[in-house]
């Protein structure tokens, strides 16, 4: 039991240690973004938490933001990564921040 705990703690440390702060030109991505089927939290320190309900299944990804590729962003470490396809980067519509990630329109929640 202690070995499993140590391995999990080491993995968690590896994930959090790899996070780089979001660069100033990408700060519009930072925040809590939601829709009926998706929740995406991007913190300024580079941490990302994602949850989506799709076809009756729950999908979640938690990890450091590794890099931006155009408007898309990659989350994870080493070879364990997920690329989030951004077809509309963060922008304001009638005073509300929106973006489209993986085909889903998200709205930024005011803090």
C-alpha cells in the first residue's frame, strides 16, 4: 500500500512540476469555461482540468499545459498528452467571453 501511495505522489509531483505559467499573450485562455457537456479550467500557473460527458461516458484530463500549437493547446507530460482543438480562440460576444474547443462552444464563468 505504501508503494502505491509513493508512486501516486511521485506522479502527481511530476505533473505539477511540469506546468509552466501561461504566457502573457495567451492569458485570455485562463479561467473556468463551461457548457452543458464540458467543463474546462485553465489556471495561470499552467494547470488544466477538463471534464466532458460524451455519449453517456465521462472523459477527464488533468495535467500541465505543455504548449500552444497555433490556437490549439496540448496538455500532459512526456508521451501522455491530449491536444485540444480550438476552432474559435477566446473572444467576447455581447460582453461574454466564448471559445470553441473540440467542437463545443464554451463560455467563461465570471469569478
